[in-house]
């Protein structure tokens, strides 16, 4: 599973860690994040992310 | 001594109680030749509320302005819309002095303020969309993450139709005038654009979202009260349209040629490229990093379609002045640019390849082959430079005709 980086603030989504603040379990692939998930630092949409 | 500073009335219940910094010239790497202001606001509601504070050395000026209206000890609430030290630097001291009932910040703001000042556990987090009653009026909070920091938020006072917009719609311009309509429009546009380019530009996708979010609230806003520069109380559409234009980063038929030079070889190339661009009908800005500040470069790039960069090779590297501006530009993420590289060298010539790496990292589309010359360019080499200029011009004309 690939890490994805936010093009706005530089936050890296790591599937191994998930995003516990927003109810995303460890081991969740970036592609499987809900469509309305956004960057936990800056609030950017999923579309602003690219593979690291 | 009698206090020399006084508050300025902004609307029925709001007073400006900020500070004017006539002398600041460097704002974390952004040069501010005309100083700045740190705006704080007093809301004279049943529960008297202070919106933001000022940079630490200016606390006395702010307190003095507050005292012209009310005893600071009467302040019940303090709102921190943005944690950056130009707005929060004196917050811990003001809390100690005023002993407000409560201090509020966004969820991210409470975290940041604790990391900046430590032991600020009494600061209460407000959520996006939450309201706070001040007795006879109400504040509404809206998260605006990354405009300018993750903690940033707007606060809306419906009673006075006034939006406290912290860094947004601001500018670094020290003036005795408090309102934008008291200042010349051309200067306002220049200062607001320079500020946008140097502070807000990387967050342009978020700016567009934030503007939509504000529109979707249905708030009938009559006043923007930012944390820097003059207050907007007339024709808000003017600054909103400028923000939309800058944030959308549509390419224009303008090229910025940025270079540094050792013995004028790279400079000769830069001038040949610029002349060819201008002859082809492109607006050109030629900026020598031997003389120009990085802040001016990003201001010019803000409304450009092409970025052409030149450097001689110094000790197997680009010149440090070029490394400076490339680092700065990369961080500010100008979008939708095409570009090319050029430069002279004495024996090894790494600079042009290095500049192309910078351009690629900045997602600038390389639209012409680089020109590189050993020592001084002759007329053949300058002809190649002109070709580079023509090629960029043709591509810019094609791109801007389509958009
Ligand atoms: Fe800021
Ligand atoms: Fe600021
Ligand atoms: Zn982000």
C-alpha cells in the first residue's frame, strides 16, 4: 500500500497508521478512504493528494 | 502620562485597537518595504470581546487604544483567530493582565497555542460553525485552515455584518488610514497582490474552497476586518474578485525571466531571451537576483504564464542568489507555468541541469530546450537564446488562446 502526500500542506497519509482523528483504521488503503475524507492538517480534498 | 493612542471606530459595536509597525522590513523572508499593521478589534457587546492581539512588542500600544474605550479588565472574552505570533505574541501577557472569563481558538488553534506558549490549557476550542453569545449579539466561527496556518479561522459578527478575516484580505502596509477606501486603488492592489504572492499563494486551492464556503453561509457581509493593513467597508467584490483571480492561477501571456550573473554572460543571454519574448508579443519582466529581492520575483510570477531561469555555474553549482529564489518559489507553489533554463559556465556547466531539476520539482513544464554556453555567448548562442524566447512565446500564446 502506497503513502500519499498532500499537495497543499505536505501531510503524508500512511496506510499503516491510518487517520485515527477521523475514524480511519490502520491498514486502510488511500483508495479506500471515503470520498469526503480530507487532509487532517489543512482540510484539502483527496484530489489534492498524490503518491509519495 | 496620558495615553497617546486611541481606538478607531469601525462599525456600530467594533473598534480597531491594533498597532502600526512602521519599521518592519523582514517578515519571515518576505521583504516589507512599507511596514505593516497588526490589527486587533474590540467588540463592545454585553460581554466585551477582544478579537486577536498584536505582536509582542506592541502590546502597550494595543492596551492604550483599548483604554481609550474601556478598562481592559472589562474584557470578558478573547478570540484567537490565528496563532501566528504577529497576532498572538502578547496573548499570554494579555490573559494575565485582563483575566478574561474565557479565551477561544479553533481546535487546531488550541493545540498550536499550547505548542507556542505552553500551559495554555484554559483556552477553549470552538468548532467550525459554532456560535458564541455575547449577550446582545453573537459570533460565528468558521475554520479556514491554511489561510494562513492550520489553526486559522474567521469570526463573523452578524449584528454589524462584519467578518474578522485574520490574514485573509490583508496586506503589509503601514498607514495612518484605517480603511481601504481612504487609499489609492493601485497601491491597494499592489500591496494585496504582493501579500497574496508571498503568504497565501501555496494555499490557493484552499482559498477557492474558503470563498465558496463563505458564500454558502448566506452571510450578508458589509465589512472585512483583516489582521493586517486597511479595513474593507466598500466594494468588497473588488478584493474578492482579485482573490479569485490570484487563486485560480490561470496562465497569462507574461513571462518572468530570473537570473543571476558573475561576469555578465548569463545576463546577455537573459536579455536576448527577453527581447525575443517581447517581440513575439509577450509581456516580460527581467529580474536580476544580483539586485532583486525574492519577494518581488514571486509578486511578478503571481500573474505570469512562464518562468525562465538562468544561472552561471559556480563551483559546480548554481549561484547562491538563484538557490535562494528557487527555494522560495518552490515553497510558494506557483501553478500552471511553463519554463526553461539557461546559463554560462567556465568548465563544468552543472547549473542549467540543476535549474531544470528545480523547475521539474516545481511542476513547471519545460517547454524549450535549455541553452548553455562555455564562457561568453557569441552571436550564434544569443540567436539560440532568442529561439528559446520565441518557443516559449509561441507556447504561451497557444495556451492563453485556449483558456
Ligand atoms: Fe499568518
Ligand atoms: Fe499575520
Ligand atoms: Zn494537507
